[in-house]
């Protein structure tokens, strides 16, 4: 769920997420964690690329085992991938989906969140007179972890209480869990028994007994269009995120953690280090999902999972029959060889024209089968919008005009895909409702339109501050823009100097460095885009030829400088994470990757905020100028769309629209109205360039039966329904 109030917290990827989109579906997550990304998503995934086409080899000996995998490495971060952030690896999320279970709500095959009747005996929702909203949950008795220890209400409340505290901040978390609940501010401010601020009691969380608990949502966060998802809580062993010996108590005023949770060693909380270490510990605590991690080889990046005999089923009571799952690294260039040799049993998310054709040639219903579906997401160019040339919408629009997306889509998907003009799936109910009325800019290929928007945006100079002349050489072959004082001194999304006065191109293989120049106290920025693309990657290769090295780009007065590397470094630069290869200075304004939705809950509140607290959830790092003039206030009256439009003089920003969509809308019609305006504004600002929305093919060993995936139900979910024949 999303940060503070959304169902898609740690899996979005999403987010759209992050927008880092992950392979596979997602389990329910704590309803009180604010969003990171798009509901999806949110998340980014590296695109499948090359394929070998050898003859099908002799089938291996059949065991009651399935080998799954992904093109991204496992990291061992299985307990809580990415600390709930949209930078979580898709492989780690798959392992989490297979080993983490018993959420109060789970996503079904169509992406809708449903109450998990295996876990929840009863639930009720109450609108209170003071404008708050209470969800009461009664758990089924008899549920246990993989070690046979009982599951009670404490196992559902521990994460929210811990992650709402300053102790969690000390472990690298934002400390914003539960912020939608009554009493969050006071609880979050409490630092321990000697605290001069706040209170140790979280009044909005009640533990009535071992199997009954309640949460009360603040009137600031209610009404909420997806309000029932506030009742989505995940199940974790006590101690995993609270430390050993800590208990949850409720004396009638609300829940609180025992004093030893706040124990300090000098200035640091002892438990902060414990829960940070527990994140990667796979042996100390049991699992609640259908499988347990029985072996993890950090050297080979391979995990072996075996059945959890204590598991009683998912939201439909479904229990797995496959005894062993081995999760391996899939090598993009030879993945079909891996499938045919038995090194892997399932290839998921196959896309791209040549690869799709090669994969379908393998399918014969005797040795290999396939299931396919239209992707709930798209491949894209993603922009950083807080520094450099890509902070300007005219530049992002111009790049869109300079790329023939229809031809690109055809070339990459081989006809197995379509082009979209915004962050939506053609299969969304919202799109179906508004598609005849929505007004989107037509970004059909047009170098002339690209030049026009650049000139309108002030890209009319050369490096000497003189008028730009097409066809010039050297540093004057590109356009420059004279920066305003505000633009020159702009801060990035984290509140640091954006570096616009020192902006420069990298990967200068031709010996020409384009950089911001100072002329008479004024700064002129070059139209030189630093692009990071992952390799090996067909999309990277195709963009290099169709965009970065195109004559149209050069004639428009723009240059795109390419740097390539692995996907970890790419995501590290997106999230500016030094542990993933970020060098400390924002460098790249453009990336190619993909995004998607892991559920049908479409909620992007908190993704477009200027508050640095939410910077990690802003994948594009875009702050809409409209939001500066007409900001959304959670405590103010919830205006209708028409009233908000009138009050803003017709200029509603991305942040306002994203909040209005879910906090102001009460009916499906109202939600669709806000959603339509959100898509239109996104289409104007173009923080991404959607390249294609393609069909995905999951090709698998024919010994696997009843294996049905969907855009919202990946292999890590579908395997619960599958069985292996002939073992």
C-alpha cells in the first residue's frame, strides 16, 4: 500500500510506481504506509532483450520442483524488500511474495484488493461523528508461522508501531507508517521514557484482545476513495522489526511498545541496529507465507524454497502443491536455452518482436506452453525533472516529438504492442470511461513541433549568448537557454543545490563538452542530455539509433550523450543511492526502463510533493509549478473538481490532482473526473515518454499444469495454483 494510506506500499514498484515496477504480483501490505510510487505502482523493470533459438533439448527428469527466475539478481533482501521502497528488486519481491503471507487483504487475479478470509473472520467499517473512520478486524484463530508459533493481533500491529517511530528512522526508514491514523503525530514525536514531546500511546491503534484490533483513520485522510484498504495489514513475527523482548500493550487508550524498544546506546537506539540486521536474516525468524527459504547462496544468487506445512492458504484458501521452488538468475541473451535445457522452468514477461517470435517457436503444448496478456504498464523514457535541461517541460516535449514512437513500438514489439500517451493501461476501467472525452496532446513524430516548443521555452541562444544558428559546429551546435535567477539557483527534490550553474555533459566521446557558461553574470545552459541506459538491452540499442544518434535530433539543436551500465547502477542513479552506484552528484536526466501496476488501485498521492520527506517517492522528481500557486491542504475543505478548478483559475497541478482523485472523490464518476484531469496534466508535462504497451508472454515447461498468470498475478502468485505432473 502507499505510504500513509495506500495498499501498494512495498510492492509497487510501485509504483508504477518508482516507479520501479516489479515482476510478479504483490501481497497485501500495511495500509498505513504512504505511497512511493505508483500503484503499481509503481515500479521499473529492466526489459527482456536477446534470445537464442537452438533446438529443444531432451526434457529433464521430472521432480515436484519448479525453477523460477528473473533477469535481476537476488540480493537477500527478502523480508521487506527495499524497506518498502519502489527501488526494491523484482527478484527479491518475488521471494517475498512466496514467503510472506496472511495479509488481511490480498490482490486477486484482476488486481482488486479483497479481504483475505483465510485470515479475517470478520471486519467492519464505521464512519464516526467526528469525521474519523474506524476499521475493526477479527482474526481467525489457529493460524501459525512456519515454526508453529501462534499468530495474533500483535503480529499485524508491530510493523506499523515500529515504523512510525524514531527508532525506525534510525534504521533507515522514513518513520511515516501510520501517519493517516489518529494519534500519529504524538506517537512519532515520542523518543522514549525521557521524552519531553509526544506520547508513547498510539491512540489510533487499538488491540482489543489477541484476535481483535482496530485502527481509526484521521479525518485528514478520510473520506478516501479506497478507504477499505486502510485495513490492509501484513503479518510479521514479533521481534523482526521491534527487537527481542519488546511487547505491544493496550491499557484502553491505544497501543504502545514496551520501554525497552526505546533503549539507547549513546545517541543511537539499540533496536534500530537490530531491525536493520533482521531485514536480511533468513534463519532467526519464521515465515508466514506458502514457502520458507531453506537455502540462500549469496555467491550464486540462488534461493531454494520449500513448502511451509503450517500455511493454510491465500485469500481463496489456495495452498501450493509444488514442493520445491528454486529461484535463479536468468541470463537475457541465453534465456531460451536455459528454458529448453531445464535450467529454468518459467520465462515470464517475454516481450520484444524477435524474442517473442523465438519464444513462440518453442511452444508446442507438448514440451512447452504459454500464457499471454496485455501488459498493465509500458516501456518508457523516464526523466529526472529537478535539474539540468530535463527540468524544463519543453525539453521533455521536444524529445517526445523527435521520436517516432509508432515505428519504435512496431520495431521493438514486432506488432505485439500499442502506444499510449500517458500513465494508463487501455484496459483500465477509468480509461474506458473517459477515452472519448479526454484531451491529450498529440505527440506524433514532428521535428518541426520539437523546434517550436524549444524556441517557445527559451532555447534560442548559443554558448556566447548570441542567437542560435542551426548547422553551427562544436559547442554551438546545440541550443542554450538563459536561466532565470530562480532556475540557476534551483534546488533538487532533496533540497540541495541542483547544480545548474555547473551542469555539463558526460560521456564526451567526440571530445566536445557542453556545459553551462556564465556571461555577464547570467547563466546559459546547453541542450545536452545525459542519458543512462542499461546493457545488454534491446531498448537501449534501439533508442540509440532512432533517437540519440538521429539527424533530426542534431538538426533541432540537441545532443543526447549516452552512458551504459548495469541495471543496479541505473536504479541507483534514479534513487540517488550510493549503495547502488550513485556517485553523489545528479548527472543523468534521462533513463530507459519500464513501469507497471501491480493492482487496480490507482493512487499517486504523495508522488508529486515538494516536501523533502517524500522525495524518495517522487520517481520523476517533478514539482508542478501549478501546485506552488494552489497547494493541496489535507486539513482544508475537500472541494469538488469543479470548485477546485474554479478556485485555481483552471490550473490544478499534479500534486493537487493526485490528492483530489483519492481524497475528494466520493463516487466512481467523480473519481474518473479527477483521473481524467490528472492524465491530461501529466500529458502536458511529460515526466515520462511512454514507448510501448506490449503483450507479455509467459512460456513454461509443459509439465506444469494450471499455471495462469495475468498483469496483476505473476508467477510468484500463480504458482500456488499450479501442479507438476509426472514426478
